[in-house]
């Protein structure tokens, strides 16, 4: 039986201020059987440490415990906030991260996230006290009109001063932190608690704060827009309004005692229905899987692993000889090289003998055949436990095969392991983790097959082979077929391979069609709830040309939004990859919108109409800051 590692939850924030957040995560992990404890401001050597509110700690203080630390971000990452500082931004780029916000998660490229999961707060009833219904003060005893606590930025001060100018009694923490007793006492006496953003650029509704307010059975007025990041159902637990209508909305709610009473009694139940406990189980498993792939977790095998390198001779004897010497220089692996060439090419056997390779086989074909067929023939002659599909002109680092084979030997659940590449375009730094690698198949720089080592038993079990129909993008198609067959991927984050420059594609239209077909395999695998028709429509994102009509963009946007819904009957593997996939689909939706806006085919009014469709509004909200235009002047439905 596997012993679960101990988890040390630690926070730099006081327990009175943010203890409920930390406790929600700790309880969720404890319920899954993990031994846990909480320590204040202390990283425990030798344990898995989960760090909350470390936004003012330099990376060197965390690095000495890496990779045994998970940093949990609970800050809106926008310019001007206390967390937007060089120290914390550096930490976010280097650490293993749990991100609470879909908006921050969406901006992973800008923020420099390398290994980040979206792990929302969720709901744990025992994380903090819940005010019993019978303890709600009668309206006549609620002698404070509005309570607000939090940092005081100019936009917050303007609203608070505006409320005071209307003659309302407002309690605010005024630059000092309230004690827990003070905070709870003021809230209990308040008719309304205000929740608004500290910065104009933020559209992340602070669910941790809402959790506190609703646990205390308060009527909440919340700054809300159509593009706010919040679960649609939670809007009904509060009264929402845009910034310029907050004062007016508060006055209306103060005059409506029955509505306030209904919110006090029903708001928490509405809020809770939108949440499960924090999804820390799959997140911890993904972290442990990543941690097991780190270099300090395994050593090269005592017996050199057997690796078959499949190579096509090509047209340049000089390049071929250099490639053979590069593979022969690989350290501490037993290489078996299969060289495929047309019959009648002189000097190949002598070249193999000069290379220094201890084991090789020459397949001389009596007929010309396509690259895919030749590779399949080479694979049929493989003797190694691991396979590399190489190209003439590739330059592997001497330790590449040793490093990749060691990872495969140590991690039995990984089927394909790649590495970063040094290319003529600059370094290709692929993602390290399975779910991130898969969604990179939808980007401009997917993983390269020539940089990969494949477990032979996976190929035998799955039957995946090169497809002769793919005269271009055959390597990419091979990886996409492997993903659809359930292969697990990993990448060593080091420059261990220099691939030969790709050949110029002549028929770009056919190449785009084949690449789109390959991506559709991964889309269908990752979107099991989507119909074949919808998968094919999404794959049209990668067509060379689109119909220049808004109907095309509108239909595709709705299909993308519906595809982003969490599938109810998907496997656990597909569930844990879902938010990363949604982020990739959202990036593609943004690309679609930018192109239609730049072409003058779409405008602000059209985009605002899209936000009246609930599925599209929910889908695009985390990307609100990246839309071609902002839509925040729309009246949100929850403001009524």
C-alpha cells in the first residue's frame, strides 16, 4: 500500500484574516487521507509544503525547498496591486503553482507561469464558523448601513465617501486590520456588506471574501459586470452592479428590507450549491507526478537501457555520417540503430561500421517508398525497449537518450518523453506536464517527435503507427494519434536536442488541412461530450481561410463556449485536463475575435450581444482584459 506524503500547509497571513482559505484546502486534503498540519510562516524540510500568501518572499528562500513546494496564489495579478512586484512575479515564474483565478490562469504566458494548475477555493463547511439563522439580528437592530473591510485604494475610497455623503452610516477598517471579533461584530450589525474591486483593471470577483460574508449571513452588494469572473449561479447570491451604480444600488437595497432578509437567509445556500470541496486531490496527484519526473528523483539505471533509433538515409551522405556519429556518442545507453535506404546506395555498410555503433541494421528497400512506410518498416525491426524516430541532420546532446530513458524507467505511467530543442528559430521550450503538452498541440509550436523517446510497449499495445497519407506533418500526426490513444507525455526542460531545419512546404493548403485533421484527433479525445460535427467545427480554427461572415464567428464562438463546459461523464484523466484545455480554447476564441475585429467584420455592439448569451459570457469572462474591446458598460442581469 502506498504511503501518502505529509502535507504542511503554511501561510504568511494571519489566521484571523485568511485562515478559512488555508483550512478549506487542508480539510479537503485530509478528507482524502493525506496526513496534514498547519504551521504559521514555516516551510518544513522533507515534506510537501503548500504555501499561502507568500507574495513578499524572494525565490531564493523557496528555491532551497523546491521541488517540494506548491505556491498557492490568491491575488488578482494586475498592475498596481501589492502582489504585482518583481519579487512575487519572479516566484510565479519559477515555482509549482496553484492558481485560484481563471483570469490569472488565462494570462499564463504574460505572467510567465511554467507549471500552474487552476485550483479554485471550493467549499468546506468546517473551514470557518457559519452564523446560525437564529443569530441574524432583526432589521431594527442592524444599526450600521454599510460595512467594508480591505485595502483602501482611490476607487474604493470614492465609493465609501460617496456613501457617507448620502448620510449613510459606514464602517470601514480605515488603514488598520480589525480583530476577528471586531470584524464579525461590525458585519453582524450591518444591513449591507460591500464587495468591490480594488483596481479598475480587475474583473476577478473575490470569492474568498464572498465566502466570509455569506457565512455571516449578510446581504452583499458586489461590483459585477457581464465579463466578471464568477460562477453564473453565484450572481443570485448577491446584488450585483457596475461601479458607477454601486451607491444607487446600495440605497435601493437599504430601502428593501424584505429583499435583504431573503438574501441573509438564502444567499449562503445559493453560494454553496455552486461549489464542491477544493479539487486538491487531482491537483496533488498532478504535482506528485511532475515531482517524480524531476532529475533529483531518479538515477540512471544500472543496466544500460536499450534504445532503437529509426533513421532514414536521406540524400546527403555527409549529413548521414554526422548523424550516425552523434547517435554513437550517446552515453550509457545500448543503441540499436535501424537505417532505411533504397537499394543500390553505395557505402552505407562501411559508414555504419565507421560510426562506432555497436548494434545496427541496414534495411535496403528494393523500391522507393514514402517516409511513413519506411519508418513503420524500421519500427518492425526495433529491438530496444524505447524508440526514437530521428531525422538526418538532427544533433542530440550526448546525454539526451540517457536522460530520457532514465525518466521512462523511473515513471512507468509515462509513455513519451521529449526535451527542449535548440532550433534555427531559437529555443523551443515545451511544457513539462502532460496536460500542458497536449494543449500545445493547438498552438504554433507543438512538441517535436524527433525530440521524443517513445516506450515501445505503448506502440505495441496501442497499434499507433505512421500514416502514409500524411505526406506532410506526419510526425505531428503520429504524436496526435498517440495522445488520442491515451499516451502520457512528459518533457525534460533542458536543451537536449537540435533538430534539422524542416523542409519547405509547397502545398500550404493541403498541409493546413492535414494539420487540422491531426488536431481533431486530440480535440475529440479531450472533448468526449462534443459531437463529431462540433469537433470538426472547432478544428476549422486551423483552416487556412475562414468565411468572411459573422455567422461563422458567432457559431464557432458558441461551439467553443459549450465545449468548455466541464463534462459530467468524462474520465478522471480528462476531467483534470479540462481547465487547461478550456484555457487553450479561450486563446483560440481570442484569436478568432481579433481577426474578425481587425478585418472590420465585428464591432463592440456585436461583441456585447455575444455576452448576452450566458454560455459565451461565462466562457470569455476570464479573458475580459484581452478582448478586442471591453464590454463592461453592459448592464449585468444580476443587477436587478
